[in-house]
């Protein structure tokens, strides 16, 4: 009886074949919705610190070194890869990568640091990014609009030339 | 340097001791997952032992807590030299999301020296295997600190007379006007 069960066990084991993954030798892809390390993009970040305020691990530090330079520092050491920073970022400057091979022997290797140039508000004297969120809201009548002939600029990098075009009017409907 | 030391000191099998000093058990499950036939850490000679006195490597999970810090320290001291410590999970690496709780001291680094860090909450079993392979010198490290700078010239925001259209963008004729 016991011999029979041993034989049965052997047959079962042989039938299963090899299940061990050849992992470190061969790459192992992650599931598509896997959240790995967040990656910060300095070109898109406007320095609003929304990510820092929403991080449950208080992992993102924001400090202004001077009037014009804001440092956003992601430490990486107690990040739980929850994806809230990517969720709240209004500019989609944070992406949750598929990066999981983050083991290291120096914890500072995981940090990411953004140095952002910020303009100074002429009224309140505090720094804000350029183009400002106000510009992004495309407020009517803000700054260089041609109020006299009722033409508005809806893009912070746009400008008006001498003659009005049909395109101006079309944007105005917005 | 640590890698060379590892190769020299730990040429034979690594016996690991699994210490949880107050984690949520998520990382423990992933560590045990690594020892299953599917991931099979035993092909690297890794064996889980029940006592720190038999172990070469300590796998730490969970932050250093007020009640467990002394026990963690004692377990570390009980391990024979040479010894390695792996901090597995965000809790052990940096205190985790409870880093500011009343009874959390912080990362295990505050109590015992740590050689390797495997962040994640919990890390994938593959990530733990990768960390072990890194310590054994089988793979290369992929991480390095990143600094991204985005600097621009101060912009004469309230001097529209210095703006010139080029067709696509505004050009600032004299930037030092601010
Ligand atoms: S993924 Fe979560 S824990 Fe990590 S930085 Fe973003 S918000 Fe913080
Ligand atoms: S990364 Fe996104 S949320 Fe964080 S400061 Fe930059 S723009 Fe704001
Ligand atoms: S790192 Fe995350 S999964 Fe691991 S013990 Fe801490 S809270 Fe739990």
C-alpha cells in the first residue's frame, strides 16, 4: 500500500514536469497593470506638490531653495508603489513604470530629484511655474489679449498678429 | 566591495533567517513564495533556518518598532560572522507607510546595519530573487540616483513690448529686462 502511494507520488511529480522559473537568467515580464517604481518627468512637472500632499508614505519632499528654484525630491525608500502620485498629478508627470528590479546596496540609489525653475509672481512675490496654472485655465482677457478688437489668446505661448483671422473667432466660442 | 566580500565569504550555501519585526505579513508571504518550487531559491543554495545562530543572512521585514528593536538587535548579534542583512519591503527599507506611527522607530537600519535593500510593498518574489542574485554577484545593479533639472531664463512677463512673434512661439528679445 505504502509502496503504491510512493509510486503514485512519483508519477504525479513526473507528470508536473519542471515548474521552476529560470528567473534571474531570463527576464520575467510583469502583468500589464503592475505598478513598479514611479518615474518623475521634470519636463512636465509644474511643481504643484500635489503628489507630495497625497503620498501616504510622505515620500516626496518639496522645498524651495531660493525664489526661483523648487526641488522635488522622491526618496524611494518607503514608497509603497500605490500610484497615488501618478493619480493626482494634473500634468501626468508621474508614470508608474514596470520597474521592479530595484534591489540595491545603497538606498540613495532609489532617489529622484527634480530641480524646477519657477517664476515669481509680481503681486504676491511667491514662485509659481511658467506657464502658470492661471494661463492654463485660458482665462478670457488675461494679459496680452487684444481687448479693443475682441481677440483673445488661449495659449500661453501664442501671440496675435496684426490681422485677425477666422481661427480667433472659432477659439472664442470655447 | 561588498560584492567581492560576498563572493569570498559566502562561497557556499547561504542559510537565511527570516525576522519579522512588526510588518504586516505581506512581505513574509512573498519571502515564503520565493522558497516554493515555482521560484525555488534553493537552487542558489538558500535554505531557511529557524535560528539566527545557524544563519548567514538575515531577511528583515517590517520596520524597527519600539517593542521589537531589542529582540532584533539580539537576533543580529546571535548570528555568526560574517553576516549579511537584507531589508525586504518598504517598511524595512524606510519605515513604510507607518513611518510616523507612535511605536515605529523607522527603518531597521536604525537598529542593525543593512547591506541590501529590496523596496516594494511587498516586493515581487522576482524582486527578492533579484536582490539575492545581486548579493551573489549574478546580476548587475540597475539603480542609480537621478537628478533632472529644468531651468529657464527669467522671463519678462510684464513687458509685452519685448515680445516678437516668430510664427510658432514667443521670442524674448532681452531677457535681462526683469
Ligand atoms: S507610489 Fe504612493 S508611496 Fe510611492 S511616491 Fe507615489 S504616492 Fe508616494
Ligand atoms: S509631479 Fe505632478 S503632482 Fe507632483 S509636483 Fe509635479 S506636477 Fe505636481
Ligand atoms: S513593506 Fe508593505 S507588505 Fe511589507 S511588511 Fe511593510 S506594509 Fe507589509
